[in-house]
């Protein structure tokens, strides 16, 4: 059976037949969700087409 590390606590857990995958438990799954909701994690936004200061060209 394939084992993976829980991204929250690092414990080895079964991948197959695990309703909380990739987490080892509901507790770790909710802890990760809490970090997202509290903005402890973020994804950088890449801005395209920004103009340099003083540049008036379209």
C-alpha cells in the first residue's frame, strides 16, 4: 500500500482508502484549512504588463 507524508504533521499515512488524503486525519485537514483561512498561507500574484513609472505608451 502506498504511503505518503501528511503535509501538516509529517506522519506517514496510507494514500488509498484515506478519506482525508493527503492528510493523515480530519484534525490535520482542518488545521491546514485554518491556516488558509487565517491567511498564514498565500499565493503570490504575478502581474503582467505593468508599466514602468513615466512610461505613457500603451
